[in-house]
C-alpha cells in the first residue's frame, strides 16, 4: 500500500496554479493601450550572416517598416518597386474577396466548412513574394495567400472546397486543405503542428542532396504547445537546417487566447533563444516588414547560417472558422481596435504616399477582383457543389495509396461498388 500524503506544513503558504484569462470577454470594452507597439523603423537590422545571437534582442522588439503616415522607414525597408507593391496589394485584395465569397458559399450550403484569413493576408502574400518560386511551403490553415500569390487557379481552389469533379484531391481532404506540389504548397493537415517537422525534414533533405531550395513552415501560436513544435526546433537547431519557421500569433486559438500557449510569460519569438537559433518578432499587418523578415531569414538559410523562427504579431479578425462564433468568447468590435491596423489598408496607404496609387484605382482593383472571383466561382460550381457529391467514382477511394491494390482492399472496393449499383441502379465505379 502507498503511504498516506503528509499533512501540509504549518505556516507554509498554500500552493496555487495560475490560469490565464483574456483581458476582455463579451460585453467588455476592449482596450489595447497596453500592447507595446514600437515606432516603425526603430528595430535594428543585423546582417543576415551575423551570429544568431545578434538577432535575439529582436525577439522582444517588433520589426515594423510602414509608419502611421504610410511611409516606409528604417533599416528593414526592403525598398520594393511599385510594381511589386501593386502585385502584393492585388493578391491581398483577391484573397480577401475570395474569402468573402467562399464564406457566403458555406452559409448557402454549398460546402461544409471554410476558414477566412481576414487581417492576416500579408503574412502569406508578402512571404510568398520574398521566397523563391521553387522554395517549399508547409502552411497551416490561413495561408491561402501563398497559392494566390504563386498564381494557382482560383477555380482549382474552389473545386477543392466543393469536393466536386474538378477537385484534384478527389474529395479526400477537408475544404481549404489544399495541396499542390508544382506550386510548392505541401498538403495541409488537420492534425495541429505536423507541418513543422515536415518543413524541417524537407529542408534537411534539400541540404543532404546539395539542392539550393529552402523550406518555410507556418504554425498558429496555440499549436506551439504541441510536441511537434519543439521536435522541429530541436532538429532545425542541431542540424542547422535551411528552414524558416513562422508562428502566426493572431491572439486566439479557436476560443483559447494566446496566454494559454504561454504568451503571458514570453513572446513566441523568444523560443528561438533557448534553441540558439535566429529569431524575429514582426508586425504581421505590415506587408513590407513581413517581406523584409522573410527575405532576411531566406538569406541566412541559403548561406547555411541556420534556421530562423519568426513570430508574426497579428490579430484574427474573424471567427476561427465557419463552425465558430467568436462573439461567445471575445467582445464585439475587438478586431477594429487592434493597434496594428488592417494590412490591406496599410499597404494601400503606402502606395498612395508614393504617388503610385489612389482611391479610384483601388476601387477598380476591388471591383475587378470581385468580378474575377465570381467568374471562377461560376466555373467551379458548374462542376458541382459539395451536397451533390458522393456517388460518382466511389472506387477512387481505394486508389493512389498502393501501386498494386492489395487483395483485401480490392474485396472492399468490389463490395462497395456492388452496394452502390444496387442503391443507385447504375455503375458508380
């Protein structure tokens, strides 16, 4: 038998646990005045070949380029051409319009599920612009901007969302879990954190082969509590893998705020210090800062200077998904109070300040994006929507796993097709 527990010592303080709670709940008035937002341009920029430790002061700073007047200032200014800036703005607007259309499609019953990235468009679009076209991306749920920026057809994205006859993944993935090797977009997984060790492993393989391509992985701040996060950082640090690892800190993991994942104790970028790798904390709503940080980290990776952990500090403006109602756990209008603003509006203001954009051209851009997205939606829906799927090519669910179908799967396939013929009165192979 085990010994009984000893009674508490006299005069000893009672132990207690700290349970993090968000500052505001529904009905409260949000106030982000306590969020430390350093002036744009105030963060120093170490040379990309400098020791990792030279970047460590930046894990508690915030790399920002575009100031409150829309000007690009400081050493992190990537000095992009107006054409590049306009391309980034176009991609970000397209993503936002695409999100709105697909959200409505879900509410209309045309698909089962959707996740918007409103307010986070710069994190994917600017990163894709800074990376080489052949670099491999290991995204999480809100990086649809990677595909848009790399020219992936909107119709193909929509067909995957609808799981229709045009779906290149044959309905085997949940909506928004895209996958396309030619566009460097690794399959999204519903299991949190898996893409992190996959990104590191791919980067290690690239180095082993003597290739020149690097990898970049994304994770939400809530998923940093997963073991895969730490396994990935261990391998990346030990082997100095040519990889960029991004933490998208949008303040909320479904209904759990960032403090549950450790945000009250340290920044997420600060985890880089413990692993001895380079780390940056970046304004995720500043497209130029995102570009500059990813460019800096990619230079390190290509020069065999090791991995970089980047925390993109942002805010999830919408619900976690169409299955989520954020009014149940956070105040209404909180997103509008976020001190780092809207990434689309900030990039627009920067271009206007350069004399390279104006309100009329922006209105035309939004209208053109809406027209393009609507046309793609019409084309995709002509191939079917999700509720109409499920009885064609049933046999395909047994394909693409084995080069030769094992006998027991062949038996299951034949049984399924036989039942389908009885149910449908026709062949559904």
